[in-house]
C-alpha cells in the first residue's frame, strides 16, 4: 500500500498547478491515524485502502490482518464506520 501511495504521490506532484499532492498527503496522514485508532479500539492490526478522486473520497476499505477478538462483525463495522466518518468527515 505504501509503495502504491508513494508512486501516486510522485506522479501527481509532477502535474503543474495541481493540488492533488497535498490532498494525497492528507489522505495518508488521516489513514495512519485511522489505522492506529482501529487497532486501539479492536486490538487487531488493520490495513487501509483509499480510493477516490482528488476532490472526492469514493471508497475506504479496511482489512484486518489478524482476527479481532471479543468483537462481533456488527461491532467491527460500527467501529470502522465511526472512525472513517471522524477521520475523513464523510459518510461511508
């Protein structure tokens, strides 16, 4: 994921007059904080994938790398949705 983001960041920085680089940096910062918060709330490691256009967040996918203990799937969905809304300020 980090390699993909690095490549996208480099490619967008080469576009003159584009503010995409700043927005990608914001997405990376938000995703790092979001992954840390999900780990704190669930006790499980997670990976995050962000898809969208520079001005519009389309999709945020959270994949747990370990099985979260002591949480039902609906509880996990609630934790992830609330965290996504808080960090990206958009409804999933």
